[in-house]
């Protein structure tokens, strides 16, 4: 079975059932397992002291991401993790990344390994210096704001850039001895823009694909990054570079052409320095059927009943986002306030529930953001609340996905209004969780990647508080037949373009490009 066939569960032997099991967001890997020797590039024997991963015919899939696993059901799965685990189990494979821990030895320390049937998790620690420069520095303070068009928040620091390059080289050096002939590598997100460059330098000629989960800006924004041309060259060491939207793909092609002098050959193919790389759009999905099942699970029913009891017949608007400046939470709170000002009939009849777990807690900017949001919510509540009604309920902790599904289902409106987002799977989860007999209405930012797919949502400009308030009023007043028609179209689309279709599309394209 090849990796591309495994993505859909098909091989020459027939069709495998699609797994609907749960897998977690990328969290800490296990601390168990043997370790390679320290040094710049461990020998193959050192890297494989743990039992070798069983390999399917046609090679394994090797997934690389900043955080990995776990492989077992935790109730907090993401759509990507479901698809990756499903494909990894079919091919046999390796999931490689950061352990989430900081140690004195860092990337020169033991390789932590965990096995689950034919899948191996392998992780490395970071040193404190690498964590500060690579992760907290270049990735979070420089790349994240730049990729979200927030140059005013980007902290351009040469030491952080050097740390990013160094950690990518170290991860490539530790991964290279574990790569076998026939393996396919799939690298995820902005933490590893430079990984393929290091792997190619180590002699790895296997197919290597890269998928960016966040937006990619055009040349005018990217050019603000010092040595952006060098970063672009490193990205062209991948065979396939995937993006969430056609806009992001086109931005990348423009950057390569305008900033490097690369040649565009059409259909996303770029030629530079005698090498060809294909850029493509691969909108990530969720397991829509599984999430719909979550919405009627016992845990979801319990949370839905609790919420309906608290609402006492009122309607609810829900938002679920990490506390991050890209999510537009301050603008969202202000738009809800404008709804209550401009449409007073909604006072005491509708509430906004915002679930916002903290993000990147080590960064002071995010702590400041939380305090600002608490002030805005307090201002709105102080202005409009009654003894039996709180306009905004602001929860700064995460919830299991089954619990969230129940809250989505009990909400009349899903408010997804990021200022800039790669895709935003909350929008798709909200749709999947709805009751077909009386579905809620999705309001979606035009700057979320999901807006390219989910045309039947009510599309808004999140910077316009008046416009969002008017759209909220429209959603709250929308008749049942229109809500049902919009929902049916949205649900069928997210079912067709689910997480498994995403993985299949990407890996099939990579196989064709390299083949």
C-alpha cells in the first residue's frame, strides 16, 4: 500500500474502513524510549535503538510538526490529528517533533520514543536558549505576526533568526538517519520552513511536502522580514508546498517570482535554480460525521441541558477562539455591544458566550490581551446587564470537544470573526454540530480561509462593528427555512471536503509531483 493509497484507505487489496477514532491536538509526547548518542548527526544505529517501525509496502509516512501525538483517544481531537493518525496507522509511520519540554541537553539529548502498534512517536527537547530564540522568539514574535499581516507587532531580532535556523538544522540532523528509502515526509507549519533545506543537505531525496496552517502574505508584507529571500529559497527545497487557500498559494508564487526571480510555469509550479516546486491549495477539514456524533453524545447532552437551563429561553451567540490578536475578540465584543445599542429588542433576550483559552502564556502581550478583554466584557455587562441576564460570558479555559459540540448545538449563532486566519475549523465544527431540524446560523469573517469554501455563511468584515452588529441582527431574525437551506449546503460541503479528503488530496498530489 502506498502512502497516497493509505490516505483514503484504498490499496490493491481493496478498501479499508475509515477510522472514526479520536486523536488529540499536538501535545506532549511520552518520555519513554531509548536515545541516540548526542552530537550533530547521530548514527543510524543510535537513532533506531527502539524497535523499528513496521513498514508497509510503498514506504512509511513520516509526519513532522512542532508538537506531536498522542495517538490515543483523549476527547480533544483536531481534524488534522484524526486524518494523520488514520493514515499513519495504515502505512506504518513516524511522527517527529518537539517534546514540549526544555532541558539542558536540548536537541543533543535523548530521543524520546513511544510506540503504538505500527506508529512511532519520536520527540526532542529544546534547550532554554533554543526555546527562547526559535520558539518564543522567531516563530512567535516574528513569523506569527508577519504571517497574520501584523507588522506593527513583529519583533525582528537577528539572534532569534539564527536560533530558528539552528533548530531547524538540528531537527533535520536528528531526523535524517531515521528516513528510509520509499518514505514520504509531510512537514507541518511555520516552525519548520527550513527543515527540507537541512534534509536535502543531509542527502535525503525522498518526497518532502510542506503544509502551512496559517496565512501566507504577499510580497509587500513578506519583504519586511529580514532575509526573507533566504527563507523563500529554503521553502523551495520542498517538492510540494501546500496552503489553506488559493489566495495564500498565489501570494507564495508571487513572492518567489518577484523576490527571487523564480519562473512560474503555471498551475502553481515554480522553477528556481534548476529545481521545480509545486504550490497548491488544500483546505483542511474536520471529520464532520464524527463531530456530528459528538453533538449528540452523553457529554454533549449534559452540557447542552446545563446551558439551556442557564439561558432560560434566551438565545445564545457562541465564539470559540484562543486568546490571540489575530482572532478579533476585542472587535467581536464591541460588535455585540453595538448590537445591543442599535437593536435594543435583543437586550435581555440574547447572550454572547466566548470561550477563549489562553495562548502562548509565556508572552506578556497575551496576558495584556486577556486583561483588556476582561475590561471590555465588564464594561458591556456593567452597561446592559440585568439581575437575571449577563450579556457576555467570558470563559478563559478550554473544554473537551464533545462538551463544545453540545454548546455549539445549543447556540443560535456561531460568531467566527478572526481578523486573519488560515482556515478556522471552529466554523466547520459549528456547522457539523447543528440540529438539522433547527440549525444555527454561521457568521464568518471574510478574512478566514474557510470563507472560500463556506459561501452560505453570512460573510462579514470583522473590522466593521456596525456591519457585524447588523449581520447578528439578521442572523437572529432569519426564518427557519432559510437557516435550514444554508445549513444543508454547508454541511454537505464540509462532509465532502473532510479531514480525510484533505490528507488524501495532499499526499496524492505529492506522489504525482515527485513521481
